[in-house]
C-alpha cells in the first residue's frame, strides 16, 4: 500500500516537528505518484501548506537524485529540514549530495526512504525507511497464481499489503535554530 507507507513516513516527520519537507519523486510510475499524493495529503491533514518548490523530480536512482540535489543545493538556499524520498536509491543519492554540501544527516536534514532495500541499514547514518513486505507479496501472488491455474474463471482481485516504518538513525527532530 504505497499511500499508507508514504503516510507513515510523513506522519513520522511531522510528529517530530518538521514543517518544511522536501519530496523526491518520479511521476512516470503510478506507484510513485501515489506516494506523492500521500505526501500532499499528510501536509493537508497537518494544516501545512503544499509548496511545489519542495517537490523534486528525479529518476529514482542514486546517481540521478545525487546530480539533481547537488545542483539544487548549489543554486538554492536550503529551505527544508527533512526529505522524504520515494525510494531508498533516491535517498542514497540525496544523502550524498546533502553531506557533500556540508550538511549532516540527521542533525541538519532528516531523510526517509521507501522500500527498505538491503543496503539501507548500512548507509551512514543507517536509513529510516518504509518497508515493503516483498516476501509476503510474493507468497500472496504465487498463491493466487496457483488458484487461477486450478480455476481460471476466478474473479480478479486486488490485494493491498500494509507497509512498516523502519526507524534507523537518519531522522531526528529539527534543530530549534532552523
């Protein structure tokens, strides 16, 4: 459930006191668009204004996000205390750009990713992220495939699997001087 997972990430940041949250997204994929929609919903629920200048388009890989964020950090003043990246690879690129620009994660900028890829726990600092229960998804898909082979006329269904927030060290309360 991409929307529910994105809401988990945003609520976590908002509950810690972040009010200016950058979002790295890629509108070419419907799953990623649902994460953007949830980003906007979480801001609205919290009474925070949606600022399109805080939405950054990148191809959701580490290198593209790094390059986009490196340019942004050189050209614009940092006007956010946290970043929610629509996937962990984007979060990796963002963290590198932020750190090269002289900012510390999470002391200056908190970062949350999405997917909980294997290397997320080994970043410096380890990445807070939203876990997609991929093993559970695979089991459900295989079961349904088996059922459809046995009974091809079964009604198609849509299954939504909840995500979990995995808290690591890349998120903190915003500094009071921000």
